């Protein structure tokens, strides 16, 4: 006579080890599904980098995270790492959502069903605060509906697994409805890539709580995409410190472009905009804080298919940004670091890519070589005037 195995006892609260497992497994899922998410990235433009941006963020979040840390310590580490790890609008919104969730749990004495539901509500509120002009049919639709489902489940007395499964199911229901809210998604025959990224996070959280494998979600490939080059040609991301009025910055940038998103921690802000006036947007940012980091991408170079020559300007100091932005490079990065350079290489696949190091470039050249495994030629010029002839 065969014995029926006893039921597995599910946890009644989230632990630091479970949070670590969620972040680590989510990173692995994003690595496996990066290309799928990139392929459906059509909003706000079809630059096909949402999956890469989300993965880059999770690599940063999990780097150095202690798998044995207590929940409060793990939450503090996740929140600190997530704020400035976001790339692209979806990446910044996801960073704020994860930060909001982690900060709420950090302040909780326990992390049972009600606390986790409240943390998902905090994630939703933080995601919406990140955007100057929230658009439904994107990741914020997913965060809103997930929060409501989790609150409903906790309110009816569900255990932790009941809350996470209700959140997961509602996440995918929201993803399925995104094309009904954004015509560009319906025309391309896809769902929103950022919303898929958030739903995958809920897949992983529920699997960790239940002690099961993560089910592989189906992500339908798009049909033929009609590429429309955006009027707001450039993506600018600036890290600022000593920002007293982030709302004022968001409002000022709203007049200069679109897709304005801000991730913040205390007086430090990571600000994102799509704009036709990248130099003007940068000067405006300097009215609100001191620049620590500047990243710029020419979206026209990445929207659509077809290889082309791409030039990346790399320099040491954010103070050099004003002169370098006016040159119109494909990409600009100040200051250089290996993870960001690797990200540029990964998101430039199929293109003729070259790096131009501006200024005293010995250390930067070595950084670029390490990041690119020596695959690309690296040119060194003395100053921005010399670089002008190369872009």
C-alpha cells in the first residue's frame, strides 16, 4: 500500500532568504527571457531594450546581496541598489516599484500576508510617483491591478501563498489587456514589455513562497513592426545629488520632452527623459542638482532594424557633458564603468560599434577594453573639439 506524502508546509511570512531567492531567480528568469521581452518592446519606441534594461537592473540589485541576511537587512540592500540601477523608462519604474516594496517590508515587524499585500501597494504607489505622466497599458497598469488583487486576497484572510498567487494571476490578466489600452501594442500584436517584466517578478515571488519551479510564461513574438522614429530623438539619463525639488525637475522636463521618469532616494535622483533638445534638458537638470553621471542615447540609431555605425563617447567627468552632448554621438557615458559599458555592447548587437575615449584616457581605455573583451577598437582623443571629427 503506497503512502500519500504529507502536504508541504508553506511559510506564513517572507524571510530575508526568500527575498534573496526571489531577486536571484528573477535575475535568472530575465536572463533567459531577455530577448523575448526585447522583441515586444514597441512603447514608447521600438528600441528593443526593455529586457536588457530590466536584466541590467537585477544584476546590480543582486550583486553583493547576502543570501543569509535578515529580512530588514536584505530589504535595505535591495532598496539601496535598485534606485540607481534602472535603465530606460521601464527600468526606472521597475526600480521604484522594487524599492517601494523593499522599503515597506524593511519597516515591517513581520512579513505575513497583510504586510506583503501592503508592500505590493507601496510598489504601485512608488511606480506611479516615478512618472510625470503615467500611461495605462504599461507596467503601471500591472502594478495597480496586482496591488488591488493582493489587498483583496489578504482582506479575505488568505495565507501568504494565497496572496502571492492572486497577485501573480492578476499580473498576467493585466498583461493580456495592455493592447486594449495602447493602440501601438494592438497594431504590433504584442503586450507591453515592462508589464511582462513585472508579471515575471510575481511569477518568481509566488514560486519562492510555494517552493516550486517558475512556470515558463508564453511571450508571443510580434508581427511585422512599422518603425516610427520618435520626434523626441534622444534618451537622457542624469544622476543628480542635492535635489531639493524633484517635482519641479519633472515639471520642467515635461515641457522639454516625453517619457519623464524619476527614481529617488533622499536628495539623490536618477532622472530619465526622451527629448529633441538633449543639451537644453541637461542644462535644466543642473538647475535642480549637481550631476554625478550622464548617459545619452540617440534613439533613432536603435529604433528599427538594420546595422549601422554607432559611436560611443566615454569620458571621465560629468562636467564634460555639456560639450560632448552637442557633438551628437550615438551614445554618451560619463563617467565610465564596466557594467554600463557591457550593457552598451549587449544592446548594440548587430551594429558596427566603436568607442571614443575623450581626455586623459589611459584608465578609461583599460575599462573599455575589459568591458568589451578587446572586441572593439578604442580611439583616444584629447578633447571634445578633437572628438567632433569622429562622430
